[in-house]
């Protein structure tokens, strides 16, 4: 029982790191367009992360809990190894200011630890393949949505004055940023919910049927909200200025596209990366106006970090699994 409590504590710490690491996704656009001050933006994003607990189903949590690894093959040591490996990768990438996916770090850690302790037979490849595919599909959806949305809005307001643009879209961006933060909390907190519930299930504390207890839902959303509130400012700079310099109009379009993508994927229980979604949306907004304004060198570095996340987390998860076994 003590080990279960330790794992839950580490899982909530990972959730905190997730919010800390991904806070830039929620606030970078609205801070760099100067619509809100940093402390106002993080407070709003943290609140939105928490109330997402009452907006979404637990479809993503169920995918993490029983769609990646066979639940009957999971042990406490595997989950512990995966969490430690994912936390380490999160901290390393935060230090270097790389906006990677905490979700994929957790999934990679689970896969690596499971292979070391149980073997390949415990992996559920349909769920893994779907997750890997959405490393590419999620930013593409954000990109496409942003292009379409930016084009439509540009046509609708093309005869308006510059002052109208600044005033009108500054107000709208508050709503789009809030909506994106709700989507962020709704998708990302569910990864921790799935891991905690999987821990409880593997220790026969949920009975014969896998489900997500209400206290797990509330505590996971509270942890990610706190992480967002104390957010990672290194990554705000990367997301807000190193991909494209934003105006309120662009920030509104990017956040709206990102929010819709997260709502869609959360509804279907697909554990996507909020980092990937907002990055794709930012690139889409920049490309619509002038693709030369997008800093493609930065985007290549970010893409490389995306591709490396699951293999790196697998390595760390497997390594810690060996250490814990010894």
C-alpha cells in the first residue's frame, strides 16, 4: 500500500510538471500579443485547466489505462519506472526550452519499462500506433484548421481599420485562450488519471472493472492547474516569439484552431500532445499570411524533439526499470 501511495504522489508530481512544462502552450500567444499580463494569463489558464474536469469525459484516461499496455501485465514497478523516466525527460527538455509532449514522454516511459520487465507481448500495438500517428496528425490538424480559420476571418474583416483589428481581436483572444486552456486540461490531465487508475487496478483496489474514480479526476486537474500557474517561462519564449511574432488576430486564430482540435481528439479518446497542436496552429497562422515569416529553423528543432520524445522516454523508463529491479 505504501508503494501505491508513492506512485500516486509521483504521478501527481508528473502532472504538475506537465502543467509547468505546457503552460507556455496555453499562455504564450496571449502574453506575447500583450492582451494579458503574464500573471493574469497563468491564473486564467490554471482556472481553465481545473474546470475541464467538469467538461470532458474520461475517454483519454481510459486509452492510457487500458489501450497502450495490457492492464493485467502492469505492475507497480513498471508504472514507477515510467513516471520517473517521463519526469526526467520533462525536466531535461524544460531546461533547454524545448516544448515537447509530456503525454508522449509518459507513454514512452510505460512502453520502455514494460518491454524490460514483461516483454513485447504486453504491448497493445493498435493503441501505440494510433498515438504515434497523431504525433504527425495533431499538428497537421492544428495547421490546417488555422489556415482555414485565418483565411475566413481575414475575408470577413478585410475592410476594417487597424484599430478595429487590435481592439476587437484582443477581446476575442481572451475567449480563445480560455477555450484552448480548457482543452489542454481536458486532454493532458487525463494521462495522469489513467496512470493512477491503472496503479489502483493493478493492485486490486478498483475491483474487477477498470474505471476512473472521481477523486482521481479532481486531484489530477488540480495538479496540472498548479503546474500551469507556476509555469515554465523558458518555453513561453520559444512558443511565443521563436516560431512567429504574433498579433492578437493571429493569436485568436491559432488558439481557436488548437482548442477545436483538442476538443475533437479528447471526445474520441485520443491522447494527443497539446504542444504539437498549438505549434501546428502557430505555423498555420504564419504560413497563411507569409510563410517566410515562420522561423522554420526553430520548427525543425521542435519537430526533432517531438520525434525523439517517445524513444528517449522509452530508454529512461527501461533504464529505471532495470535499476528498480536490481
